[in-house]
C-alpha cells in the first residue's frame, strides 16, 4: 500500500463504549461492514465482546453467535479480523474467513500460528473490568514496548508470519500514559514490527477537549481528536490505525502516504499545481 492501512471497527455488541447496540443485529452489522469497505477500509475488525473500561466477559457461545455470521459474509468482500480474547472464538472466526486475530490479551499467537493467519498483540494491564483502577508505570513507553516485543518475538518464533504490535491506548492507561505512548510511537516502530494504533473516540480525547465547565466531550463529538491522533500516529510510522470514522481517516491516511512515501503522486502534483 502507498498509505497506512485503515481498520474499521465493527462492534456486534450491546455495550461497547461508542456504538454498542447499533450493530448487534446481524443484517445491520453486515450493512455497516459493506459501507466501511466502500469508504476505503482495508480491514474490518469484528468484535462480539465489549472491552470498554468496566466491561465483563461474555460466554463463548454468545460471542460466537454474534461474530461468526458477520465474519463469514464480510470475508467475501474484504479482509476481516476478529477482535477477541478467546481461543475458541478466534479459531471459529478464522474458519469462517477471518485472516487476522486482533488480540487484546496478547496471548493467542498459538492460534494464529496453527491457522496460518496474522496476529495483533495489544497491550492491556489487567482486564477490561479492572484496567482503569489506578494504572501505574515506572516507564510506560519502555514497559509497554518490552511486553509487546517479547510477545511478538514469541509469535514469530512460533511461525506467525504477520505480527503487529499495538500499545493499547486507553487499556490500563491514564491520559498522560496515552499521550506518552503516542509521543513515542516511533520507539515501537523501531522495534521492527509493524505498529497498529487505536485512539478512535476514546475517553482521553473527550477529557482533553473538555468544555469550560470541565465536562468531557461526548463520544459522538470526538472525531476531530480521533483524526488528529490517528494522523500523528501514521506520521510517526504506524502502519495501520483502527477507527470508527473510516472515510475521513482514509483521506488522512492518503495524505500521509503522499507526504511520507516516495515522490508525489499525480494526484498530489495536481493539487500542488
């Protein structure tokens, strides 16, 4: 690709922090996936268990019922990843057509190795239910990076050919931790593993853009911060960003691609002339 990749978020859940319940219906989820593909998404990330702060686990059979029909249909049209922490769900989703396991737990590389698919190792401290209970680090950039590189090397040694690392913005981190990780995306890039960053609509963006009375900006109004942080991450070398607002992010990714990779394209030359 001449630009960073864009992963579109598709939560088939009733309780995800941004769009929970909007796409719990199978037909609506598939329609949204097709829409994101039309907007330029390179990967559709299907998740059937919320990982918002405070969320609890759901039974395997429930998660399977939510994700498998959607993965099977969308994989006919584009690349699909499954966002899960359960090996049973990852295995079934791969059988249904997923070719990337987006793993919040950073433990499922044996599944990816056995299935011959890609794997994303994301950093999270604790569980979704506990991760925001006073998270602390001595050196957040060093600790997160060390954890991810360790897992990525284990996956590579096990035979996984496509390994991504994700610093887990918002997963067991304060606003300051998130900003430090964004400031040092290049440190992760320098590890040699491709980097995926997801900041889309997350709570720290709402707090950073708080109004005069200190009230956080609601989820539906965090697009500007989402695009700004995704663009920063891409300029710092991230190879993929995970987003809700696909069309706008694809535009940003295309601009980043035009500015950081080789000579200007004819499209960019036309604009500049």
